[in-house]
C-alpha cells in the first residue's frame, strides 16, 4: 500500500502555514484532537511552540509517534483495542 503525502494549510497562532503529512499521520492527529476535545489549530500551535528542532511536519509526526508509544505503555486494561495490521 502506498502512503500519500499531502500538503495541508492550517492557521496557528494567527498565521497561515502548511504541513506535509502522510494521510495516516493526519488521521491520527485528528483522532488525538477529538479525544482531547481541542481544536486542530490549538494542538498544532502547541506542538509548534514545543519543538526543539526540525520542521513542523516532522514535529507533528514525532508528536503522534510519542502519543501512540504512551498508549502502548498503558496497562492492558486501559489500552484501547488493537488496530488490525491489515488496516495499515
């Protein structure tokens, strides 16, 4: 399965910027936004202010990766259902 990278525009901290992300990372980011009940712009602005280096797209990928790693470390009773590898 081929992963596509799409450029998306977003307004953060009052200015318009764009990020290039694979669809999978974009969907995961939107799932995190929904679970946290925050806006996409607010979460991306927070990621932007906390990044130490690299571009915003890379910082978002690392944020999503770290979020998923934290979920894996949760106890099995608290862990969300496993994702089928066939969906990847």
